[in-house]
């Protein structure tokens, strides 16, 4: 199963220190080698970004920074896990190496998920 982990934290005004980069680099290397970390990316400051919103048929673009927002997306990861519980444990492990914040964890849609749901539905009918 694949899960998207979106890390949200308070935006910093300075880049990570070398110590923080080394610590996260070791975690990333460990996760990649072990096979539970498939993709990881950090976000640039919100000043370099934009929000694009569609509402009532209108598209509105708002350039960053997003100072009114308390927590912003700081990065994302795609995890390979055996279950939701396993993905939660991996996320807790990540947060043990990160600054204060939270991760939203969402299972990714895969064809195998649809096939499993179909099998489960067929088994219930029997």
C-alpha cells in the first residue's frame, strides 16, 4: 500500500541548518534503502508559491507569502507500508526527526485497491 504523507508546520524565515539537513538526510537514506520511503520532497518558502482557487466558475490566483496561514505544507513523502497502522508508525518515526508539526496521511489510489474492494464486496454477497 502506498500512502501520501503531507507534513505541515509553521513557516520558517531561514533555511534548515547543516545539522538539520544532515539529520534529515540520514533519515531519507535509511528509508530509501529500507524501501518504505519512495519519494520525499521539501517545499520552498510560501513567498515563492501561489494558490490557485476555482469558485463559482471563477479562477483566482493569490501569490505568496501566505502570512495569514498558521501552518503550511513543509514537504511531502510517499510511503510504502503494509497497512494504515504501519504507515502511522512510519510517520511517527519521521516526526521524531522533524520540527514540530503534523502529517496528514492518506492512502493513495492504486488499481490493487479497487481489485481488493471488489473481492471483499463479492465475499460479502456469498
